[in-house]
C-alpha cells in the first residue's frame, strides 16, 4: 500500500503568532525576580554572544537553565498550563487561524501531517491539544536535568530536524511549511515549499541556496 504524502509544518511563527518557547521562558523569569536578576547579572558577559546567530545559543541556554532552577521535567506540564491561562485569549491568542485551516485541509485530503519544531515538546503539545489538534504527530525539542535546572536534550532545529523526523517520517517529504531559513535542510528534501510571513533576507537566503523560487504565504 502506497504511503500518503507527508506534509511537514514548522510551529513557531508558521502555525503561531509568536515564538512560544521564548515567551514561556521569559514568563518563567519575570514571575521570579531572583531568577531574572541572575540573568541580568550575567548580561555583561553573555550579552555580546547575542549579537551573532552562531553564539546566541549560549546565553539562551543559560536563561533557560536559570528559569528552570529547582524544577524537573515533570513540573513543566503544570507550568505550561498556568502560562497558557495567563494569555489574553488563552490558546486562542497563539495559533494563526489561516495556518490551522491549511493544516486541517491537508489532514482532510488524506495527507500525513507532522509538526516539527524547536519548541519545547510539552508546550507545543499543550497548545495543539487545546486547539483540538492533538491527533497531529509532533516532533519537538526536549529537556533534561542539569545542575539543578533543565537544559536542552534533543533540539528539533535546523538540520537536526531531519534525523528526528526520520524516525517516523523519513524524507523526502511532499510539502513543507516554515517561516525561517534555519529550515533550509528540511526544505531541500521537500518537493513543494512554502514560506510563511518571511523576512526579505530569509527569502533571499533560501532561494539562493535552492536555486529556485519558493511560494510565499501571508498568514498574519
């Protein structure tokens, strides 16, 4: 039996209005002045690393570790639910209706849809569940305990999406949707590619690398 076409969706800023993990960890820091103070105290040292996309991950990892000090992975689901309740419209303020409609259209026509994201797995799963999309397979980033806090374990980002997806959704893929050039390795293995609300520089980088034009969609 022939396998149905596999369609890969990115999550943050493709299906969502903003970077969900970034906002979640910022919320964890702001609700505890002591944690926020630890991050601010490190800015003179770590701040310059934010200026380059090649070194930005180090201050981000530090901020995540501080935000989760004293917590285990088991504590994250409850924190995620509390975070979602603080949003003005709950989960309804996060997902883009046009994006959800496109995803549901693929499901309705029998495509095999999967979401691959650098977002934290429990956060993405909670948002999808509350939107009634829990049946859509999710491949997302995970964390592990480290020195009293949490640190990245498997990061479903960039080229690392490929081996993580390949465990159940091996390439090539029929269609991919993303907002960012970090997904270029994924786009290269797809027959049809869509860029969602991309920045001009992103379009240039991707089209130069692929040596072809890609379809741009406005889902704002």
